[in-house]
């Protein structure tokens, strides 16, 4: 049985282990770096998806080649005894809580989701990395409610209900059919009136309900289901647990680090804010984003595109649901 | 906080950003350019 740490060291050289499964090493492509190399720029981990990761981008081909060798080297069964005596096996994931996620659970989850086991292992590893990053997220990207309002390129938060609603409608391409209603305004032919083109809603105003969806629907539908979405959609990021002063950090991270375009931030007239973003470009990215945002405290239902969300311009218990940040 | 505008095709994979996996290689790597770096 091979020792995974020795096998890793055989590929990257000496490793300064900072945990049982992860440590800093010399980048296999260090000679290609175009900027100064720091001691912690390159890291190797052996659990989950064994990976060498370097901050520099100029070394990518050499790191990719070393990753192939690392995964080939750790592809046969191995075990690692952890300091507390537990045993980690190839394919297990050491979680940030210290618990070991057995590979059988990874496989079962992959099967349940109809997912490739390798992709499931990436998702489980991503969850661990996101948990480690979470404290830094809220510190680095702190974007409290008052600052969000102040930073808005267009000052819209004081507009009246009609103006809020019509301003929000402009986020949609003109051809889109948008649902507006209350949660149960769906599923029967009489609910067809809740699915209308943007131009119709512009005339009607915010009077048909308190909710909408981040997705547009096929013309003629009366049922708010994923199958009836027409493909035009936003990712509406929300959280039941993060306060208005906290969730902005997730919005800022999504924009500044993951390069998702932010279109609007909506105050739901309750405890939360909703961030309207471009939807992920493919299903692969969507699954990884879902795993990450769930760790950060966001609602995993946000990836159900027919999920109802608060519409600006409607009132909730006498308070206006309104746009507080809008791109110019 | 200055929110920025990006090309929608330039969305970054969180698995790469959080270092769960290394970044993908560019689709076309010119050996000559690579050798010169």
C-alpha cells in the first residue's frame, strides 16, 4: 500500500505539510513564473481530488502535467493514518470539521444525483474549500446594506411603486413572457393571465401579486414549472440565514472573483436582499456554484429557476419591495 | 464596493477559485510561445 504523502513528495519534492492531507511545495513549473514566487504560492493535497494548485498562471501546463502524474500515482489504493488514529483511504474527503467523508458516501451521492463520481468528488472537495474560505469571504467582501444603497450606479431606492416595477421590467429582454402573481397563481388555465409579455406588464403595473421568477416562460403557459421556462433567466441569490448586512459579501464575491454580472439588488421588505445575476453559463458550473453558495449560507432553492421571488413595486405588510442597487 | 461588468462567457469556476482543482489549460497552447516564456 503506497503512502500518499510520499507519493506526492515524489512528484513535487519536499512538502511543508500544514495539515494531514495538504501542504506547500515548490511549483513544478516555477521556472515559468513571470512574477516573484512566494513560499505559499503552490499547494498540494492528497485527499478528495488529489491536486497541485499554484497561484501563478504562467506555469499552468507544467502544473497540469504534474497533476496528471499525481492522480496516476494516487490512483491505486492507499491509506493514510491521521494523527488521531483514524484511517483515510483514496477517494475519502477530509472535511473542515475533521470528519472523514467516506468514498462510499461520495459514490452513493453521485449515483443519487446521476452524476459522474469524479465530478461528485470535486463537489465534495469544493464544499471543504468553501467552508475554509467562508470567514475570509465575509471579511474581504464585506458589503453592508447601507453601502450597497450608496454604491448603486443608479439611485432608484426612493422611487415610487410604479417606477420600481417598471424599472425592474427593463432587466428583461422585450420578447420575454414573465410570471407575476402570488405563490399559488399557477397550475390552472385561469392562471394564464399571470404569464404575460413584458410590454403587457408595463401597462398593467405591479397589481397582480407579490412574486415573480428569475426565469421567463414559454408563451401560452399557465404553469410555473422548470419545464415551461424558455431559457432566459437570472440567478437570484438569496439567503434565509444571512442578514442584509452579510449577504452583500456573497454578491460582491460572485461579481469580483467569479465574474458574474450583477443586474440589481432587491430589498424584499423583510429580512433579506436578493441579488439578480447572470445565470451560470452551463450545468457543470451551476452545480459547483450551488455547492459553494449553499456553504456560504444561500438558499439552494435559488437554482430552481421557477422558484418565486419578491417583485419590486409590490407591498409586503405595508412595506415596499424595492430595488436598492441597479447597474447603469 | 465597485461592482464590475464582465463578459458573460468569462464566469470563473468556483472550484478553480477556491483551489479545489487547478485552472484548465487554454484551449490552444502554442508550443512556440510556451517555450519562449
